[in-house]
């Protein structure tokens, strides 16, 4: 009898060891990664991060957690990460290209969100700014060193104009644009969601929203410094895991996701629903990222903000695909 029981115990222990070994053969999650200071922003481009915070999807362990701070824009997030007040953040391609070309020690880890129309033109209807041609002789607001400024120049070029054809260019933050348009201080603005929806909600037919002659392709990208990645690779993996879980949730739960991010954006879910599908929520690293970075470099070079020679090979050196490849191999198609 005792020999039979001993045999059963041995078989049970063997079963436990087999199950444990199977579990370890899958993606390994570090038990401790420290405190990661993550910089986010209340924008649709950052939907995955907003969902991760709302749903509690950030990894945590004893002595380890993700500490989230929100900033107005990706440009300010870039300043925070490079300045040392945040560890990892997100930004669109314009500020990243400018920083990389200036030799700042950043490294891009993943693209979180893509869209074919990131920036929209908001024109005061009573000033006749209802198409790109209506910008001539008008006062325009942009958010400097971002896709807002880039798209203004692309739009002007597309309709045979340049900056000298405008009455005035005003450098304003997105919240300042809302007031400037409403109070008739500017005739038009180049900006992204949710500012577009907020202005439309407040001004109604008094504002016309339209694209330029070319689409405003945009990406929102996860980045950190080379020093942080070298010293804290598990911190970067923790953020990527949280974003992976959040992206999976977003793509399987559209209405729930809209309900979760609406309060973060300060909008009614019905309004968020009108632009939610303008974005593709997917972790990736592909050559499209290099393409848009090169486009930004060409624009910045034409304006004297960057020396030439910043091609795809240069920006490939600013990307590290290994952390994303560890948690989602199929997401990396970068050559």
C-alpha cells in the first residue's frame, strides 16, 4: 500500500514539474523591474496607454510598478524623457526626428498607433476658410515643431502657396487654439484629435473641418533613452507588455474602449465614436516608420533645422526592435 501511494506521489510531483516547465517555456515575465516613470498624454493616439491605466494592465510586482504622468503633447513628453524626469514616453515622428538628428540619445521601441489623417485644418466659416485655398491672407495657428507645423507647410505647398501668403502664423498649444478660434483671434488652425472634436463641439457650424490636398499620415511611438534601456531593459519590457495587453483589449472591445478613454479626453463617448476608427491600434515596428521619419528629416532640412544626409539607414540606428521582438515577434517586420 505504501509503495502504491509513494508511486502516486512521484507521478503527481512529476506532473507539477511538467506543468511548471511548460509555463516557463512561454514568455518570461520578470518578477521585479523597479519603478518605471511612464509619460502619457490624453490623446487618441495614446489610446493603448490610456486603456492600460484605466484597466490596470500595467505589470506590477513587489517593489515594482508603473508610475504614469500625463503631459499635454508628445513634444513635451520628449522633453521630459530626455531631461530625466520620465523614463519612457510616446511621441509622433516630428519631434523624434528632430531630436534624433540633433544627436539626442533616444531609441524608438515600437509604434503604438497609426493614422492616415492625424492633423486636420480647422477654419472659421465666417472668414471663408473652408478649404486649403481659403488660407491665403489669413491668420493661422500651429503647434511648433510637431506634425501641426509640418502639415501646414505640406498643405501650403500642395496648393501653390508658402508661408509668405499667410497674414500671420501664431504658435499656440492645442488648448490655446480652442480659445483663439472661438474668440476670433485666428482664422484657422492645424491640429489633431481631440482638439478637433472639442472645437467642433463648442463652435458647431462656425468652424469648418477639412484635410489638406495630401493625407496627414501619423505614427505614435514608444521611446526611451539608450542609457535607460541599457540599465533597465525589464522596465521597457514591462511597458511593452502592458501596451500589448491594452492593444488586444482595444481591438476586441471597441465600445468598452471608447467608454474608458472618453473621460480621459474630456469628451462624451458619442463624440469619441466619431473619430475612434480613424486610428489603427497595433504594436509594430516596420519600414513605414522609417519612411515617415525620412519625410520629416527632408522637411526639417528644407527649413534649415537639420543637416542633410538623414536617410533610412540613419533612423534605423535610432530603433531597437529587440524588446518588442521578445514579447511579440510577429510585430517586427523592420528590415
